[in-house]
C-alpha cells in the first residue's frame, strides 16, 4: 500500500512538472531606465532573488497541501491549488518543485498584473516588494485596491497606510502578515 502511495506521489509530481516546465524565457535586463527605474511598458518586468527570498521567508515550504490563513488550499511556497487544478489535494511535493511552482506563478500571474496595472516608474526593490505583496494578497485584491490607485499617483509615502491594510485574515490582524507587510515596505523604501 505504501508503494502505491509513493508511486502516486511521483506521478503527481511528474504531471505538475510537465505542466509547469516552460517557465520564463531568458530575458534581457536592459529594461531599467535612468537611476535604475523601470519604464513601464518598455521591456520585461522581472523579480529578483530578493523577492523570492522574501516570499519564501514568510510562506515557508510545505510539502503537502494545507489551508492558508484565507482558507485556500495551498502547497509549497504559498501556491494556491485553485490556480493549479493539476495538483491534487493530498499530494506531496519536493522543495525544488515548490520553488518551480512559485516562479511559475510569479511569471504567469503576478508579472502581467504589475505590467498591466502599475503606471509609475519603479526601482527594482519596489518591484520586488510588489511581487511579494501580490503573491500573498492575490491579483484581484491588488487590482481593486486603493493601494494601486495611490501608487499610480506616485504618492509612495501615503501608500504605506494602504499597504498595511493587508495584514488581516478572517477579521483579525495576524502577526505574521504584519511582519511581512513591514518587511515589504522596508524593501520598497530601501
């Protein structure tokens, strides 16, 4: 019986691998303008290891599915199963597979949201902070947020209050979310 379970886990991971295999193509990094600022709409938007490490720090690797604080089925580094129907509840994945899924989500879900909705010039640290925030709160929440409106007006200092609004789950402020928002803001303003 244990052998059947192991084989099932291996087959599930191979199926996930086949679906997520084409991650992002090699992109040039010449999309930065003066003073290291992005010129939105001119070149690819990318995250760096700074964003990945921040996300990994707060998500922490989970090899099996679990319910996140928003009651969403999740695996790996905060990868939501509703975005990946090929991943079945109860499956077990490795840390490299979790990292692959995280990168895939950032490339296919978060990057288009930033590219299509952020209209101001940003530095790489600011973009990385946005990747962490959007990965955590969800694309729809970010697009509908007051934070995005204030960000697009270039009122970064005023935006802090709106950024910190995303530290609650089920009507309660969570210490982990508060710390994450504070570290994201620290990165944004570094």
